C-alpha cells in the first residue's frame, strides 16, 4: 500500500475515534521546514497538500514548543489561527488538540466544531497514534532505502554492460546520462571535459538543455569559472542539497552562461593521470536530499566514467603515434607500437 494511502487510513481512524472534524499531519518537506503532508476532513476548506506550516498558528506552536496542546473552548474572535484552514472554516472550530511526533518528525492535529470535545486522556491516546505514525514512517524509510540500494545496484550493472550495447561514444554517453538522471531523480545530468591545453572546458553531453538560451556544446568555459570550474581547479566534489543556502544555478558554469534555475547540484571530478579531465554534474530545480547511498552510487559511476575516458585518451594518443610513425616510415603501412593492444 502506498505511503499516502496508509497515512490517510490512519488519519481517518483518528478522526472516527475522537469524533473530530479534521485531522492533519505535518511532516518535513526540506523546503519550508514542515508542510501539510496529508489530512482527513469532513469539510472542504483545508489547505492544499504541500502548504507550509504557519509558525504562528496553533499547529506551529505545537512544533515550536515541542509540547502537546489542547483547547476545549475556543473563542474564535481574535483567536490564533489553526493554520490549515481557509478563513471560512477556521471560525467554526470550537476545540483543538495537537501533539508533536517523536524525532522532530512533525505534528498531528485535530479539531472539532463542538466545545469540550477532548480531554487530557484523549491527548495521551493521540500521542500513541503519533508514535505509531513515527514508527511506520521509520519502517517506510528503511524499506525505501533498501529499495533504492537495489535500484543503484541494478543501474551499475546496466552501466557496466552499456558499452557492449552502445559502442558509439555519443549513444553511450546519452544513455549513461539518462540512466543516471532516472536513478538519482535529478532532472539534469551532464558531462564536461577539459580541452587539450587545460585552459577551458566544454559540455560533452547532456540529458536535457542546461542553458536558458543557446547551445551549451558550442561554448568554451574558462577553467576556474563557476562551480564546475572550481572542481577542475581543486579536484574535489561539490554537494549542494536541500540544507544548503542560496541558489546554485547562477554560478554553475560561471557568469558567461546563464543556466536554468537549480537548487540542488552535485559536481564530481573525473580524475586520471593526476589531473581532472572531466566533471560529472547533476542538477535539479527543486531542493533534494543527498543520501550516503546516492553518494556511493555516484562515486562508483564517476570512477567507471574516469576509466572509460582514460581508455579513450590512450587510444587517441596511440592513433596519433601511429600516424606519426607512418609519416616517418612510409614503407611500413602498419607500424607496431609497444603496448598497442
């Protein structure tokens, strides 16, 4: 059963047990702090799913103080807003009860249009429902994490076999970037590589256009410009997630190129022969979390891609050496090079 369906079933039970009018559940959303995750109501004036928690509302007070709260006889004239209604329904509520979830997971609140609907005993029972939700969410997270690990493993296996199925570089790279985007959940994935002089880098491939205007593949970006340029200079990865401050898009490729608006960015250096030869970039317009499992997956992908690029470089140099030998020894149509396998 999907998570939301399970939560709605629990809230409907809570609503029936306490003969409540509305039950709401706020959970962390990574953007506003807490947002309305789901609700069950006998009315139709509840805010939409995803609405941020209002800090000065009764729901916000429960979160801020991390203490249960119940009010049995509410004088709605000038009273504190409940935080999850429009103006029409809020004024009809006469009783409120809310309790924080363990581990700062959120808050569950309910209300009634009848005065003296709840008691301290009811508040204790509600806290038990809260503990059940916390436990259930923990099980869901564990199951999701295990499922994601399996998805990462399967993608790595597919990437390992991809070269056999897509021998041409462009097709190989397009498929690789698409698979990384699909598995990671990031909307944009692209690869930049450095030029032979080591003074500029350019976009070698992208699953979706990253520039607001123009063709990214036609632009040479100076090494050191933007977040990607910083990775070339320092040979260190960059992780900008939902907990990072500010917008990353404006400095992704430097001031010379305006990318789309990205709030989550991952930049991984592709290092071989002691130099950063490329940077693998993942970007998303919405804030996203970066788990350790995702990092491990991407580090393995970047290592695989580094080895692949190193082989391409060696083959290119062997081809150049063969051409030079042919010019120096015209009589030999197929000169033999050491380690030319």
